[in-house]
């Protein structure tokens, strides 16, 4: 077995300890909700007996994905996501030194020893604290799952599909980095969610200069949504659904 196989084997065992969760295609997935799939993505990237562990949670609402494909085109991104590093102060289960990211190593002692002469004592200590040997990975991945599930339950209203869509963007206090909840493609996905609950005015408001964002808006995609609004409004008025 390769290092990747070994890590994936541990992940499958960890997934089995959480009701409704499975591990496939490099991530953890829960299909319990009929309207949305939930994901905990470890952020793996395998190379030379090492992989980063930079987790995030994803929510993929089926109607949002469908409407996005119908109007904008195939855009295989989650409806909403949260990177652990952005909310590391709210994490409870992962060891504190690992909450802002870490690496899983096939052989920690060997890996750190190869380049040990490059590092001073302080750097070596940081690397040791934020590196996990393969033999230590299971409890860390288990803790990641617990933090991921807690984050999904805390930051999203999963009580119903309408509650989920109305609650976007997710609610959390930023611990680090840039707040991108309404930036670029994230803003577009919130607009699609608002359309599905009948809040058509929000799309035009978000597209306008009155709604300020730090990065340029995805104008081409927003204009496609706005062009489709008359038909979507008609459909919603007649059937109660924009789909």
C-alpha cells in the first residue's frame, strides 16, 4: 500500500464511527438531508510521503446547483464553504497547534530529520508541533470530523431547506484572514439561494454599486441571473418554485 492508501484506509475507518458519513474521492460526505449534501474536506495533496491537512466544510444544495447549471452553466463549486483556518478559535476538538493547518507525514522522524540542519530550534519546534506522523493520524482525523460536524451545525440552519437557504451566508466570527463570504463566486451562490426563496430583489441589490465588496463581483454571471429574473418570478408566482 502507498502512503495515500494508508491515509485513505484510516479515513474510511474514521467515517464509519459517524452515523451517515462515508469517505470517498478524498473527502467525507453525508447524504442524510434530502435537499443538500454535506462535506468535510481534509484538503489532502499527497507528495513524497506527506500531505497537508487543511480542512473545510462544504454544503451543496441540489436546487442551487441545478439553477446555477441552468442559467450560468456547469459550475462545480459548493453552495457554501468554511475553511477551518478562518474559524480556528471556534474549533474545539483538533489539537490546538493543528487548528490552523498541519501536515500528515509517512515517517515524521525521518521527514523532519532530513532537513533538520536547515532549521533553527524555534522553527524545528513549530514543525514538530504542526506535523503528525501516520501512526498519530487517526485521532486527529477523528477530531477533525467532530469539529467539522459541529461547524456545520453551528454555522448553518439545517432544520429545513428554506431555513438553510435563508441563512446564507454562514454565520461565524472570523478568527483569521479575509472575509470572503459575499465575494466573487460566493456572492453569486448566495444570490441563487435568495432566488430560490423568492427574494428576487436581492440579486439586483447585490449587483448594484450600493452593495460593496472587496474584490470585483462576478458581473457576467450576475447579469445572466438578472436576465433570467422575469421568467423565474413568473414561475415562482405560478408554482411557488423557481426551478
